[in-house]
C-alpha cells in the first residue's frame, strides 16, 4: 500500500510539474509574440526653434555691413489615421526673420533691423495598396513678402521584395509668383519684381511667374546581408 501510494504521489507530482511547464511556455509564447498597444488615431507634434548669427560681411550690401540675423520658427505637425488604407499628414508654421540685411532687399527702408516672415502649410494623403505599396499625393503653400510658391507632389513606392529590392518614383512641381509686397502694410498684395540693387535702374523682364518640375526614380536592392545598393535617376 505504501509503495502504491508513493507511486501515485510521484505521478501527481510529475503531472503537476508538466502542467506548470506547459503553462509557463504558453505564457512566454504570448508575451514574446504579441504586444498589445493602443495606437492613437491622431499624432500631433509642436516645434519651436531659434537661430542667431553675427558678422561684418553682408552679401546683400556687397560684403560690407553687419550680418546679424535672428530667426524664430514655430511649426505644428499632425498625422491622422483615417483607416488601414488612408492616412493624412499636414504641417503648418511661421518663420520670423530679423536682420539688417533684409532692410536692403525691398523698397521700404525703416530701421537697422527689418522683420520679414514666411508662412507655410503642407498637406499629404498616403494611400496603402493591397500589395503593401503606397502612393502619396500632396500640395501646400509657402508665402513670403517677395515670394509665393504652390507645390504639387506625387510619390509611389513599391513593396519591398524578399531580396530587399524596391522601386520609388517621385514627381514634384512648383508654381511660383516672384512679386514683392504681400506682407507690406501699404499694399498687402503683390506689386512688382524685386531686382538686385545694382540692377534696379532697368526693368530686365516682366515675367514674374515661374514653373519648375522634377522627376526622380530610384531602385534599391541588397546584394548581400551586409551590403545594399541604390540607383537614382532624376
């Protein structure tokens, strides 16, 4: 009886040990292969930056004069996940520039330190396809006192294959207006082209609109585990 009882106890202990081992393996498997995390539908980032410089060789005034410059930039960026297929990205901000050189660029002289600013905004829509490629469509606006630009962007990136190869195609276009006066309190509208000071005695040309286009393709692949290659054509 004592031998039978001992054998039964050994079986129970061995069985209990096996159950604990199986439970531990399952717990490790779940913890190592699955991570639960709540992903916000909207991500927002805010950034402030400040830059300053000094010197006595201003390019605007022919290499003479102060180069003192202060730039303050504020931007806000957001990414919104519309669905598993679409996400929307936008960015907007303002750059404020204070410098003595800026006062010599436009037609209005006010003080030793002239303030200029740039306002910009960008909007991009990314579309994720079924084959894990994605397409991005974008546009925006950038405005200064003597410059206005409206960009248009199209980007396609293919799915990365098993050997790490991938195609990328980008098309960018910009439509610019080069007239000055948008932020001037006397006008608040584009008035005229601004020539360099040594050329302002003559109207060299009247065309204030400019269009630029850029097409770039690239192909990348991995030849070995530690070496990758990329070919660019633009």
